[in-house]
C-alpha cells in the first residue's frame, strides 16, 4: 500500500471537531488495509493568528506544498473580527488557494434519498439531485487589483474591488467543467452576467469557443447568474455541471447546499493543474464555515468533512473504489437513520459529531464485512 502524505489543517470553530471524525475514518481505512496515510497537522486561520500573528505561516504553506493533499476544516470567527484585513483568518485559506494554484473548485451537491425531506424544497424537486458546481477559485474579484478603500478630498471614502479574468483562466476552468461533464450527462451550464459585466462577456465568449473547439458533441447552455440562482431553487435538477466564476460560485454553491438538506453535507475539492508527472496540488474542505455558534458542543455535522476525504481518495489518489466505499458508507449511515441536529426531523433524537463519525465507521465495517 502506498503511504500518502496528508496535511491536516483543522482551523477554527467546528473545524477541529469535524477533522477528528475524518481522523477516525483515516484510522479505519489504514487498519482495514484500504488506504494508508501519513498525517501531519498545522494551523490555519484564527488559531494561526493567535499562535504566530499570521493566518498561515510560510512553513505551513511549504508543508501544504509538499503534501500529497491537504484537508482543511474551517477558518474564522467573531474572536478575530477586529484583526487587520490583511491578516484576517480567511487570508490563510485564500493564500493556500492562490499560492498552490488551486484554480478548480469542485462542489458536488447531492441530495441523499434519506435526506430529501430535510431540504428547504419539496421532496420531488430535490430527490435524486446530483449537481457538480465548478467554481473558478484563484481569479475574479477575490484577487483582482486594485482592492482598496481610499479617502476622497471631501473626507468620504471610496471602496474598490476588481473583477478580472483572462482568456487562459476561463479556458482552463471550462476544460475542467467539460471534462467532468463528459463522464456524467454531457451537459454544462455556464453562469455569468454578460449583460452588465465585461468579464461576463469574455467568460461567455471563451466558454463558447472551448465548447466548439473540443466538446461540440456536448450540450452547453449559458445562463445569467441571477437567473441561475432562481432556477436552482425553482427546478434544480435541470442542471448537471455548472461552471462559474469565483464570486458567483461562492454564492451559488451555498444555495445548492441548502437544496441537499444542510450546508453540513457539502464537500469540496480545490485542484491545481496536472503537472508533468500526472499529479496535481489539491486541497479538500467542507463548503460550510467555522459555525462558531455551535463550536465545541458536539453538534456539528462531520459528513461534509468526511465527504471531502472521499473526494481526496478519488481525485488525488486514484482510489475510486475506496471513495465509492466511503461515499456508500455515508449513504448507509443516513439510510440507517443517523442524523446530526442540522438534518434531523423536528422532535427526533439526533447524534453528536462524534456519534455521526462512529456511524460512518460502523457503516464502513458493515460494507467490507
Ligand atoms: C467558501 C467560503 C470562503 C470563500 C471564505 C471562508 C473565504 O465562503 O469556501 O465558500 O468565500 O471562498
Ligand atoms: Mg462560501
């Protein structure tokens, strides 16, 4: 068995609790001879600010760069609300994404049969839902310059964020979306706002060109991002692969998350370009945040974090079977009635974070027995 090097960055809030459940699963996969990992820990976010004065040290970044994959819990919280913008907890995560070149963020929104009633939408609208949001992650308004607040002569202020995209950035994310769709339904929807943004005009033009050049046999639909948000709550199953920019992807993936029952269900993979050796930098994290209101109380749902490990097995280590096994164990645990507070029906008994981790490990055991 190859020994994969994983860097674990639990971060803040519920991050350490959900990461502890992933470590249980990692322990089990090793014991069972399914996949062996060598794990290291480091700090990111508010806890790194407390320890080192920055949200990510150069040493932690170097470890992330050297690892086969990084698993991250969550960053941020009210404790760091007053720190300077440049060193805020989120800057650690953004630096990891940018400096490791993780431009492709895959956010699958799957509605598990057992959870169709936990969704904010009616069962028939979400049952069987399986959308893959492909969010561009290292460009756009998150990183565009200038990004500043200046003082005007009259003493009032002026804030600027810059939305920038180049042909190359759009091309490479379009390729990721079409390549994924090829293995799924063959349908891609691309969301932008070409009606008001120049970056939207270029986005639409480049995605159209990539489609015609290399994927003409597949179906491409363009949708305005605001309309897309509406369609996601109106008739979400019309989408398969949805490709969009960094900011629209942030918003639309939170919408998609609620379709699945809870923000606590969505894993994600952030991938870099494939290098000459066929490997790529990768970071896996839940879509949810640090949820400071429930942190430390054994209330968080660890399934998005455990699902992120399943994505690592699939996308970083080529262990598709092990990934299917783990995804299957999550499905089984839910089918067996395991529920954390966020997905439990009103008035029913819910498991804690650790209880849900145990339920997934028990389901894994049952599957390989
Ligand atoms: C996400 C989060 C981050 C983002 C924050 C924590 C910086 O909301 O991954 O969706 O905006 O990208
Ligand atoms: Mg977000």
